[in-house]
C-alpha cells in the first residue's frame, strides 16, 4: 500500500485548520483564524469562535485541496479533532468531517487534539522513537505525556492543576498592557528584559509539592505574584518595566516546564523528549529545553513554530499514522468531547 493520503480538520479553539499529508509529507496547511476578532474581547469567546468556524470551513477545505492538488475522492482518510477543546467549536469540525466522509465514503477518524500535537513532529523529524516523553504546552493544556505507541498507547504523567501556561501568558500580558494573544508579545518584550529582575515563584516545585505533584504544574500563583508585584510598584509611584517583568515571568514558566519534563524522561528511562503545543513556539522555552536536554543526554525534538500552534496538519499527521498502523476508523455516531481523556488517541479506541 502506498503512503496514506489524509485530510485533517482542526477546530478545537479559534483556528480553522485543514491539512493534507501523504505519509509524513505535508502537502497543504490551510488556516483561517478568528484571533483578531477574539482580541477585541481580550480572549477567546466560544460563540464567536464557533461562528467563525462555520463561515471558514468550506473555503478552507477547498483551499487545502487546491494547494495539495488532490480531490476529496483521492483521500484514504479524513481525521478530525474530536476533543478536547471548546464544545461548540469542536462540533463544527466534527460535523463537517462527518459530512465529507458520508458524501465520499472516505473513512473517518475522530482523534485527540493532544496526540495530534505530538504527531505533527513526524512531518519534520520523521518517525517518533517510542517510548518518548511529550511536553504539550498551550493555551488550554500543560501536560507531560508518556507516548509508548502513538497509534493507541499514550498516558498522562502530569498536567496543570489550574491555569495552563498559555493561559497564564495571556493573563500576564493583560496586566502588562500587551495585546492578545499574550504569548508572542511577552516573548518579544522579554528579548530586551532582565530575566533576573524579579524572582517570581516556581509553582509546585517545593519538596512537599514534588511528593504529591511530581510532574504537575501550577501557574495561577505565578500569575497572582506578578499581579501583586505590579500593584505594589504602582502604589509606590513607580513605572512598570514591562520588558523586565515579561522576561522574569517567562523565565519562571520555562524553568518549571523544562525541569519537570526532563525529570520525567530521566525517571522513566526515556531518551527522547518531544516539545509541542502553541507555547512550544516560545523562543526561551525552546532554548532552555535544548540546553537542559543536552545536559541530561536526551534527544529533544520540536517542529517549526508554525506547526506548534493549532493547525490541520497535525490532525492529518495523526490520521495518516493511524491509517498506516491499521487502526480501525471511528463509527459515524461519535460525539465531540470537550474533555476527552489524553489516553484516547482515536475514538476507535473508545467505541
């Protein structure tokens, strides 16, 4: 059998992404984003995102097919993010994927958003050595995953117990008067800042916390510490050094993320660390992870920044992997699941 040709549809948040891959070759990566519209509200409004997906779906699918030079009938599979994510947004993508599948007879795969963030690495770096540790960092998730078999054996070692890292970036950016989404703007501001200007707390890193939450994260306290520091400086009549605060905050986030991910890899005897998710585009996180992985004797892999954020290519990559591995398609009645468990790679596993 030739390498599978798969289209992936991603609508878990505010990006309408449609990607097409053949095996591990990326043929098309079409994206329509509602981020500018969301920025007016200072964050993602689920209803706005869902309506934007409805408007963008058909033209984005057509653009991807045109870019790849294929038709729907050429496809070996259609993969769609079934969860986790915003319920209404997911429903738009799942509904569209089911419609395309029913109209063409092409097998349908409902897949996990988090596993797709892992699978996208194959488009640049080839097959993933298994087992591997995945550090997934985005607006909604900060998760350490053990990937024993990307086709179906993935489990969670740790996750954020409150704010995800990307959410903390957005909230701190708002405190600093920076635009939404906060991650890129904090990253840019931090380039001119002093990382040691303020020593912000590292959540769940104390000895007692490491006993109960060894691989878990907490960024709510860090966000609050930044807010209180800014408030105290303003009360004292001082101006806020945005670049320095951004750099110190970013350092605290990246320090905890990389330390715990590398600890997980070492304690589980795994030699490969995968970095993915929107926050994986952060320049300091990539640099710190690279340095610390090298010191620990680990192989670090991450895709280019454009493939870190939500996109259809990552869903197509996972779908292609499932087709090649002989995983059964999903039944047509599967639902969108906003809280899908990380252990479910594809809905064929659960139905």
